[in-house]
C-alpha cells in the first residue's frame, strides 16, 4: 500500500524523461521533412514549425531536375548492391572456414582479422588512395567497390555464429560424400539465415552511408554516390542562397532506404549493436 | 585425404578476404609509411627514384620545428582533446541514463522509445550533418528556440570563440593575462591552449552526442538486462537508495560494458571526420580542425602527401595509446 504513490510518481517521471528524449531524438527528422516541403522564406522564418506554410514541392522538383541527384542515386544503388552481395558472400565464406575447417594458418588469419577490426578507418584514407593510384584504378567503380568489398567485422560475426551452431548436420552431409563447398552452400548457408540477414542489413547500411572512402577513391562527379553528392551540394555547388529546403529534401531522400530497412528489420540492427557489446 | 581437401577448401574460402585485406589494407599502410618519409607531391608514382627522401622531417615538422605545420597540428590536437573531453562523458552518461530509464520494469512501450533513441545512429553521417547545419543555422531551429526564451543565439558556424575564453569574459577577463599570452608551448600560447572548444565545435559536439548515444544505450541495456534480479532485490532489502544502488551495485556489474563504451567512444572521437568535412571544413579560424581532417586536407588540398601520412600515423599512435592507457587504468582499479 505504501509503495503505490511512489510507484506512480516514478512511472510519471520515467515517461516524462522518455517522451522528452524521444522528442529530442526524433524532432530533427520532423523538422527535416517539414522544411523540405517549405518555400525558402518560410523555412527561414519558421524553422521550428512542423507544418509548412504553403506546402511546396519546388525543392523536390529541383532536386531531380536541377542537380545530379538521379545520377548519385543510381551510383549508390549499384555500389551498395555489389558491396552488400560481396560482403555477405566473402565474409560468410571466410567466417565458416575460420570456424569449422582445419587448415594450417587458420589461427594466424583469425588474429589478422581481429587486428584489422582494430585499425581506425580514418587513418587509412591516404594509404588507400596511394594503392588505388599505384594500381591505376583510382577514379573508377572498381575503386569505389573493390577495397571495401570484404569487411573484417563481418567475418568475425559469421565465425562467432558458425561456432555457436552444432556441426552434426554438415558432418552427415560430408559422410554422404558431399564436397566442402557443396555442403557449405546447400546445408550450412540455409541454417545460417539469421546471421546472414544481420550481415546483409549491416552491410547495406554501411555501404549506403559510406562517405570517406569515396573521397579518396573517386573525383569524377559522374562517379559520386549519394553521400558524396550531398556533401558536394552543401559545400556550395548550388550557387546562391542557403537553399535549405532543397538540401534537407536531398538528405531526406538519402535517408529513406536505411530508415525503411531499419523499421522492418529493427531486431537485426539491435542484434548487430549488442553482439559487439558481448564480444568486448 | 580428407584433411588435405579440407585444408585446400579452407584456404580457398579465406582467400578473397586475405587477398583484399592484404592488398587494400596491409600493403597501403606500408606504402604510406614510406610516403611519410618523402616529400611526394602527388605527381607520378611515389616510388620513383626522383621523389625526395626527407627522413623524419615530416614528423619533426609536427613537433619540434616552429612554423605553420606545427601550429596547425597542435591546434587540431587541442580541438580534438576538448572534443573528446566533452563528447565521451556526455554520450556515456546520456546512454547509461536512457538505458536505466528504458530498463525500468513498470514502463510499457519500451520498444518504441528504444527505436526512437537508436534511429539517429543508423542514418548517414552526411545526411544528418546537413540536417544539423539547418538546425544550427542563423535562422535555424536552435536559435529560434533560444529566441523564444529571450536569448540571442550565436552565429554557430562562424563563431570561433572558445568556451573557456567566453566564460572568462563573463567574469571580466577579456584580454589574456600576459603570462599566458606571452609564453607558448609547442607553437601555441598558453592562452590558446586553454581556449576550450569553440562555439562552432560545440554544435558538432551536440550532433555527435545525439547520433552516438543510441548505440551505446543499446549496449548498456543489454548489460542491464543481464543483471540477475536477485542482486537488485538484495540491495533493496539492504536499504540502499537509488544512487547507492547505481554506484555500488549496477555500475560494478556492468563494468565490462562500461569499458567497451568508453573505449569505443575514445577511438571514434579521435577519428571524427565526416561531420567536420560537411559542416565546417575546419573553420572558423581552424577551431574545428581535427587531426583526421588535417591529415586529409594536408594530403589532398595542399598536396603534401608525406606530411599528411605522417599526421595519420601520429593519430594512429594516439588512438592505440589511449586504448592501452584506458585498459591499464581499469585493470588497476579492479585488483
């Protein structure tokens, strides 16, 4: 009986905190959407308002007709699809071998993979440019894709996964005379669905949002992906005025694919984040 | 027979990963080490015979030689130190606080709030930076909010005043005391060292704390949910209040996660790049310059690839040392 009022107060305070922070975390997106549908003077006068004065689609028309947005979108789709497919395939292949197959050098390779995860990506910018330049593939789709088509963290996730499932099924297949790759393809991969979905989603998100790598891989505007194009818009390729509705609209469109996937596959994102926590 | 085919398969399976990581990670690091010892300007191959070998000059120009390179580098270190000092505690505290609230047993609809807090973390850093350029614009949302309570907001991205300088200004210290202004260490005066983060940097700090807290909240949440309920009940029976429970029960139980969050925080804050590139390019008055951005700019804008690579390696070293120091400190406490 005595605890009842205190519990109510706690619940009230708890919800107040949660709602306040939900606003803090989500309202910028509301502002982004609302202002992308405003006219420029309206956006400047009422930046906080979630309702556009007159709703205007002018900025979206200009995004598609006055900028290279369609080109960036196409490049982003192409690069992301190839990167995601490549990462899922190569990472799971290597993860499986490191978890299950016995071969000389396995430990050394795994140690190498762990070491690579620890290398801070941003210090690799100049090194990556040097090797792309030296190999003569700078400023090409190959440069955008090949250097990041495998991902050490993905290999790690897949290895951990394969170690957590029993080996009996594949052993049965092997006794039946199936080769290693055949066993992997038709017995192991179907079992690994949850891990593969997690890896697919993390790869998609990572590739879609990738920015610094594009800075040192390409300079030809025909090869820009969405983040690169967006960064270019902001740095003043638009000419006069701040043009916030247009910039916000372009950023919004670039956010939508990952947002949709996030809402649908939320628990896989959560798994990806917490898996890291358990490993530490 | 079987082990031989297994061995072959093993190597074939890891070959793509080993090859790509070798060619695009290991090899380039070695190439960059060489380039950091040269004066290569981007023309032709850095491995031709004509490229001047300068030994450790690129490194000494950052530390011991008086001049613009050292001044810029030390400025970037100063900026990043303030950035780390604000971002790491803020994001850790916010993430832990949110996790504690979301973890309260009597609250419903936790899933929604968890999603809301986590969502910014998965979006593109470039797209989010664009949004925050608008949020912190002159006529933007933050200044509109400040205006509503009667405060005249600053011109965020043009304001190079350091926070500590501003605070000192409010107590009447407008001009630097001679002792601080006339003595310099590593190319910067003491007055410059103690500037605090600039107003522009503060806007970037807010953005980063806002985007990263969600991920760390999830990590704390996973750790909190792993604490056995009996532990909490026992501390309740012992009459511990909320603060004592947090300090003496909860935090010690989630120490590994705390270590992980602090380490990841330290590592990522020393790598801040995308936001700087999109929002400020190191301006105003170099107060948002960071080593990561400076290294990029030195190589690709000033065509001093050798010095740019040298800055990268120094940054690499800083990150490694930070991680080791932290590991060592937490180990000491445990025993």
